[in-house]
C-alpha cells in the first residue's frame, strides 16, 4: 500500500500514513463507511451538499471529544452543509458518546470495517490502524476545496480556516 509523504506525529513520534493523499482540486473519491445503525454509508449519499469530513483517531480521547463538540456546535450554523465525523471507532462507541454529550448535528461514521475512507484519502495510520486527525471540505459538485492533515495528532484542527472555506461555498 502506498505511503503518504505527509509528516505527521502522534505525541511527538512520527507515524506513517498510508493510502492516497487527498489534495485540493481533485474529485472527492467515493468511500463507504458504517453508520450508527451499522448500515453502509457512502459519500454519494450527501451529493449536492457541502460536506465537511472531520477526521479523528478515537472518540474516547479529550482532543477528539473536543473536535466533535466544536464541529457539532458549528454544524448547526452551516445551513446546507453536513458534517461527517469519521474515525475507526466502532459505531457503538460513537453513538454512546454523541448520546452522552447531546451531539445531534454531526453524522458519526465508522471506518473500522474496511478503512475505505482512510486509504482513499490518506489518513490511515499504518502503525495504529486508526485515522490521523484532519479536515476535508468538499463542495456541492464533489470537488475537494480544503484539506488539513493536523501535523501533531494530539492537537485540534484549524477550525477557523475550514469553516471559512465552508461558508464561502454556501
């Protein structure tokens, strides 16, 4: 499998990202993940919408929890955009977290089964079989308009830049 050239660390230690590195300007590759009800969910299910993909390693960490809370709060203000919150967590853990936190503006999706998203977008961490932290914004025509691979996974993404791009697309 192809290794991604992005330099990303986890707690200061370099990790290897595998898959095709997603880039601004390309057509967003179709992917299939698992929804909260264990059904398959595809990117094309959100065709015609601005899509924000909030990528994170595990819902059971403080930074990932903060990332989901922030995107949930912002999603309510984004009109015709959808926030897909993607990790390799099991759908049960994602659902439990969202229920406990009262998060209902994001769509939590699990890449645990096939890591289809992680490989097609280059977020899969080879050493951990988790996803690196980042954000991808896709316009209504399915073109990638913003990509962030957070350089240090234990830090939050740049919400302001991603949200500015989203608002310009609405």
